[in-house]
C-alpha cells in the first residue's frame, strides 16, 4: 500500500505571511460546517471523503486565532486547502511554520 502524505498549510488574511484572524469561534464553526467539516473539538474540525482527509485547527493568539489546515491525500494537496481559504476570504500559505 502506498504512503499517503500529509501537508500543512496556514490560512491567513494577508498573502504570503501567517497572520491571525480576529473573528470569533462561531464564525469558524459556521464556515467549516458549510464546507462539510465536523467539529471534533473546541478548536478542531475534520473533513473526510473517499479521496482525502482534512483537519483544521485554530490556535489561539493575542487577537484571535491562527488557522492551520492539514491535508492527507494521494493527489495534489494545495487545491483542496485553497477551496477552504476561498470560503474564509483568506490566502493559503504553503509549508507554513509559525
């Protein structure tokens, strides 16, 4: 069986730089819910279908939340995370490190 890679991305309101969102948790609950993510923890959301698994995590900051997306799939990963970013009005920051 082939190994399925996991890639980590950040979502940011600003392109090319990891910045936090100032929205409340309710905003993320609604947005991720609309995209088919299930809330599995206070700050964790999970999506799974026959082709991929995605996990979104909110990390508390001084002003709000950083948003991290983990994508596990056999194919290209970035386009899956880009769909989530588009729905949040955010930018995808690839290979993010905070």
